[in-house]
C-alpha cells in the first residue's frame, strides 16, 4: 500500500514539474511576443516616417517635372525664331532655355535618385516589419 501511495506522490510531483515547465515556457513566449510586437510597432512607425519624409520629395519631383515640360514647350516655341540673333534675341533665349532644361534635367535626375532611395528604405522597412510580423504569428 505504501508503494502505491509513493507512486501517486511521484506522479503528482512529475505533473507539477511538467506544469511548471509549461508555465515557464508560456511566460517566455509571452515575453518574446511582447518584444516582437514592440519591434513591429517601431518598424511600422519607421515606415510611416519614411512615407512622410518621401511625400515632399515626390511633390518637388512632380513640380520639377512640370517645369521641365514647360521649358521644353518654350524651347519648341522659340525654335522657329532662331533665325535672328543679337543680345536678348531669340537665339540667346534659346540658349538660356536649353541651359535651363539641362539644369532641370540634372535636378530631376538627382531627385529621382533621392526618391528611389526613399522607396528602397521604405521597402526594406516593410520587409523587416513583415518578417517580424510573420515571426510573431509563428509564435502564436
């Protein structure tokens, strides 16, 4: 009879140990989930910040593109007057317009590069956020 009682005590002790181990794993998992959620929130905030930072660049890029198109139209309009020359004449205006177009093209190319870099940073942040989100989902 004593042997049966001691086996019950052993079984109960083993059960208590298993419950304690599961509880410890659950606490660890909860702490990890909390940390991952915080990281997802931080990455989401970073993505929003990058979006907000790229908006003015996009607006400026659109403005420069419009100015470039307008300068091209002006250049085309002046081409028929190229026959005359002189200070302040159509030929000089044409040269100035071409210089303006070249300058705007350089600015546009630079701004396109900046916008592309912003997009790449945004994509990287989104990829990180997605990876963290997937990790959180796998923990659940």
